[in-house]
C-alpha cells in the first residue's frame, strides 16, 4: 500500500532525494575523484586476486617456477642496428655452452653461449689456475645475465683484463663481462653489441611465462639497475645501457670504435 510519505520519497522533489543531492553537492570535485579512483583501484586488486587464486588453484606448482631475467644469446646472422663487423668464429661453436680454456700468455678464453652455471665453472677455473690468468678473452653471443654479472664481478675483484679480438663476437650479456676488466682491450674489427633484457620462465613454458609477466617485468627492471650499477663500479659509462634498452631482444646494437672509446667500454683499441 502506497503512503503519502513513500510517494514523496520516490520523486526528485521528495525530502530524501533533496537531502541526498544537497549532501553530494557539498562534496568537492577532487574528493569525488579520489573516492572513485580508490574504489576502482580496490576493485581491480580484487579482480586480480581472484584471477591469481584461480590460476594457482588450477596450475599449482607451475606458477611457483622462478623467472630468470636473461639476455638471450644473439644470432650473428640476425638483424642488427648499424654495420656489423665480420664475425669469423663458427656459429656452431658460438651456440655451444660456454667453454673455458687456459691458453698461452696468461689468456683465459671464454667461448660460446653463457649458459646458467657458467659463473660457477668460471669461479672454479679461477680458484684452480687463477695465478696464471692475466686476461679473459671473450667470444660469445651472450646468454644468462646473472652468470655474466657474477663472472664480471669476479674479474673486477681479481683485477683481470678483458679482451675481444678481431673477428670475435661479444654480444647480449657478454659486454657486461668485457666491461668488468681493469684493462678493456678490443679490436675495431670486433663485433660488440647489446640489446634488451627479457624474462623467461625456467620451464620454457610460454603460458607460464605470460602468467608471471608482472613479476618478470619487475625482475627485468631490477636486473637493469644492477647492470647499470655494475658498469658504474667498473668505470664504464652507464649510458651504454641506453642502447640496450632501445634495442629489441631479437636485434643488436653494434658499437663503433668511437662509441666504445667515448663510453669508456674500451681502454685500449688494438688491431689484434
């Protein structure tokens, strides 16, 4: 049964609506926007939480697989930004896991892709024969950035020199190692270049990699900061990594001899 009071409440002229409109009008526009923003934020967080809970329920341990920020090994035959010096090292050799071998004249040769675990093998080699090592000679398309940082840190700690010879490749994460030397020697005919980090799931499952994209992006940014800090410590101009940030993972930015000198990536250019 309709009463007169109920009827007035259902019209815009009723006291209920008049009071509501007056209260809303008294609120500042900025306050309304802030309330709306936080409501949207809370709603989004709730949706993400529900999605995440559903994924963890369905996928279980798959989502617990840690991500690995990497600089993928670069294909010497792939596209590059700028003129690429000729690489004379066999592509098959560059694709192999990193080989560590002590040569003559105190040169320790690192040849091949920087696979996960390379840093441990390098540390073992230095512990066993480090007294004979003066220079670390690089010929690598790159790979695991965390291993490259660990190798580079040990090189810097031991005060070793680094070298990239003519016809050799030092790409992707390899320049992190090269930039760690006390003396950094390179030929103008060496192919040295960088590109972006990306993060991939260790399982290699593309769907899993997409699901953890948010965490992976955070890890990649954190790793980028670590690389810049490392270059600063070793004396390389950290602006060098701007070229990496601007170059897609499937391409490579090659440094000219002038750029390598200006950015302090090299301390000595040699024709060897």
